C-alpha cells in the first residue's frame, strides 16, 4: 500500500472514530488568528524516577498499566482546563493489547 493511500485510510478512520465527539475547548491566553496555523513549539515533560516509581505503584494497586494511569491523569487535566466532564481523547473505547492490560502478578 502506498504511503499516500495509507495516510488517507488512517485519516478516514479517525474522522469516522471521532465523528459526533464533543469538541475539546480549552482556554487560550490570547485571541487566535482567523487563518489557522500549525506553527508552534513543544514543551518537554520529564517525569523523575521518584514520580515514575509512585505512578507504577499506583498502577499496580489498581490493576492497570502505567500507560492508562498517565492517560487518566491527562484526561483529568483536560477536564479541569476545559470544564468538560468527559473530554474527547483519540483512543478507541474498547481497549485491547498489552499497553492496556496490567501484567500478571508474580
């Protein structure tokens, strides 16, 4: 499958998956231009060893993965910033695969 075709297929998937989803509205620090631009910057996030250890422990206590624990925290931040109870996120509702399941206890 050609790259362009694969990208079109992926874009179609996400348009369908997110159709009908409430738009995430976050507060802004200034007025946005009429013409949208995708120019921007990134903000690195560093999670130190102590916090990582605590997050892993919290994940184990709740029988989930570190990925889902961090995702839940991010959803809480988006909810608080947007004032929405259930902010949209680009993840399928039926989660499967190793990233979504806690490893079996030894």
